[in-house]
């Protein structure tokens, strides 16, 4: 699937509003993955953040 320039601009604007460097996350990559997975930019970045922080899965939590 081809990504339209408008979708790339939206991804760039989203990253700028979230203060995420476009050097770290390329707008075209965010737009492509978001479209392929059929999720919003926000849902995708939230999931990535959770995975990077190790909180995506409840089974990873230590039991007390």
C-alpha cells in the first residue's frame, strides 16, 4: 500500500505535537505501520511506549 503525502504530514504533525523527534521516529514509518495495523498514531505510540517500558504484558509483573 502506498502512503499518501497527507498521511505522512499528519504523522509528522502528530510527532511534533507529542514532542517526539522525527530523527528517532520517521513520519513515513509511523504512517505506514499505523495504516498496516489499522490503528491510530496514538494507539501505536502508546503500545510502543508500553513495550519499551516493559509494561505491555501483565505477566511481566512481579507477584508480591
